[in-house]
């Protein structure tokens, strides 16, 4: 199924996160243009309750194993030459992370590397920013958020903080709509975690991962995912604030009725949006560019250039 990729190295990038497991398969042409021939997301929520218990639950491990077994079959069907798989926040934090790593490697039939926040940030930047100029990237994951400033040639600053949409939901938004007290506590917690980060970065801002993509889908009124419309869409901070107010006054069922909200993201979307809204206020940004890229795309690019 290589089609025109004969003579090309077909690479799979797999990002095993706290909420999702993402797979992209692609190759680079002679002019270094990236061609993605398959892109997929599945929800395993490996990070469920890790913040409170310190362990990844057996049910979540089995879900991840089943996803990776299917991904392995998908890689074979696309005649993939190389599989680059990494695991991030949940696996870093869990006491049984190494055991889970071994099980996921068996399911995938390939190595799974547990990477630190700085490497995650570098790969995310590479897979998100489409140009070589200086930029800022915000990656709101399930268990952590990465803030990266730099260029493709050199990352200047990386800030990895233990705030993510799943982690914040479990702490402050387990019941929807949340109370005013819980909202205030969540914002105060985010602000305290961001207090050491400088704000004088005058460069374009790109936001990647499920939260900004879902917010863009809501803003555009999309009934189904459309990468061509979403990638690069400029999402204003005012629109984010307006959507956030709706989310904070809605039950999970009411959030699900909003066009553009995937079922597996409805419960964590309010927390993710609070994180994004707080970050935009801190950096005094009136808008951000939405990206559907991220670590999985960075893995493909990284392998191709080395």
C-alpha cells in the first residue's frame, strides 16, 4: 500500500499520552515535504486516577494494548518501515510505568520510549510549527502542559508543568458544571504553576492537541473533523472566553450536544479550556493558531532528518 512511496522510508509516529494514543504514518519527499498518508486518534485514558493513586489502572492498560495491537496491523497494511513510539506524562508519573511500558511494547511489537518533558516539547514544536521563524507552542496534554519557544534549529526555552486536562478535571472538575469555588481554585492553581514563566515573548503562538482543536471545531460549527479547515485556524481569545463560559455552566450531556465536541473529550474540555484561557491571558495574546500536528508528526520529521 505504499503507492508512490516506493523508494521512500515510511515512518509511523505514535504518541502514547495521558488521554489519547495518536498514530500518524508518513514519509518525506526529496524536497523535504512531509506527506501524511494515515492519521488516527484513539482514547485509552491511561492517566485516569494516576494523579491520586500513582498507578495506571489495569482496565486502562488493556485498552491501550488493544489500541496498539490495531495500530500494529495498520502499520503493516501501510507497509511501514519504521515505528517511532513514545509515551509521555502518565507513564512518566506512574509507579508502574516501566511495567506498562513492557506490556505496550509487546502489544505494538516495537520499542516504546518514555520521554521527559523537554524531549516531548522538542518533538511537539517540530511537529507543530510549519515555518522556520521563531514561535511559541502550547501543548495542553492530559497530564502536563508544555510551553516551547524557539525555532526548528534551536529550542530557546521549554517549560513543562504538571497541569493537564485530565489531571485538572480529576482535581477540580469531577462534577459538571463545577462550583464557583472549584473554578477559582483551579485558576489559582494554574496561575501558581505558571508564576515562574516570563511573558515577554513577541512571536506567533501555536496551540496543539485536543483542547484547541475542539474549541476551533466549536467556533466553526463543524459537525465532523476537517483537518484542512482546522489546521492553521486563528482562534481568538475572546471566542475562547465565550465558549469557556458556556462550558462552565453545562453538564457533560449538555457539552456533548455542542457541535464539534467528541464524546471522549466532553468531560475534560472545561478543564482544558480553563488552562488555555489562563495561558492566553498570562501571555497577553489576543489569538492563537490551532495546529493538528504535535509529537506524532514530530517523530516522523525527526526520524527523516536524522
